[in-house]
């Protein structure tokens, strides 16, 4: 059983027994994996704050072929979500991005472009705060559907289609000034969410919280 070290995003954690966690994490070189973090819920554990959702970390873990769960050893934080999650709005946006990523990413399939999308969007949220929620949400929704391979021809109102085309050629941090709100490109977002829920086994939990902001 060889040790591996990989840049990773934490997507979700689940309690296991009294002190352990099952962790869903997206690695840069091996795709989405799941592992057990022993004693992660105890003080002084080797993971620190590195298992918070959408923490960008350097993960050390042990992988064995034909085993469903890897064994997680430690994390080194590269970029923490704590600053971005200081407000309710950005916290909900991070929950949405993590849930969507876990739903769309197939197990053990590397996706460099999706990984770079997460770096860009979480970095943008950390810098822009609550004012960046809707640009980040719209941008991530559109690109996650495209990178997952099921973006159809966009039969949308002209304004929404223009916004989508702009986001497909402009980095999230360079989007031009716009009065972003939950109504901005709402038709595009709802159409894409409908497509996503047609391709996943369960309905997403976080969109309704986003729409209430």
C-alpha cells in the first residue's frame, strides 16, 4: 500500500464511529476519491482545519487497489475557505459548489480543467466576499455543466445567452462590471440546474437556499 501526496479539494465529510470521518475529496491527479480520516474528530488530530468543505489542501493518503476507501494520513492547507465563509451568502455559495462538484464528478477520473475551475472560483469568492456570490455561482454552474459533457445548445432569451457566451470566454475574476443579483441570468441557471438534476441520482439541496438570498 503506497503513500500518495496530491493537491485536493475537500468536498464532503460524514461521521464514522465516535472519532472518525469518511471524506469525499477531489484530487488533481486521481479524480474524486473517498477515504477514512482516523481520529479526525478528536483534538490534536493530524488534519487540523484541513477537512472543511472546499479546503484546498495537499493530501497525504494511502491507496490500495480494489478497496473502496483509502486511508487518509494528513493534510497541509494551501487555501482555506474560512475567510470566504465569514458571511452567510458566501457560505451558501461554497456549499452549493461543493455539492455540485460531488454530484457531477465521477469516481477516480482526473479532470484538470474542473480542478482549475475550483481554484479560480473559490479564490474569487475569497477575494470578493458577498459581492462575488452571484458571478461565482453563475460562472461555476455554466462551466461545471460544460466540463461534465452535457451542455446542450442554449435556447435562451437573448440577454441570458449573451451573459453565458461572455462567461465562456472570460475568466471569473475578469468579468466586466454588472449589477449581479439572483435575477441575473436566472433563466440560464435554472435551465442548467434542471439538466444537472436529470443526470444525478438525487435532487440538489442548496439551490433553494441560494435563491432565497
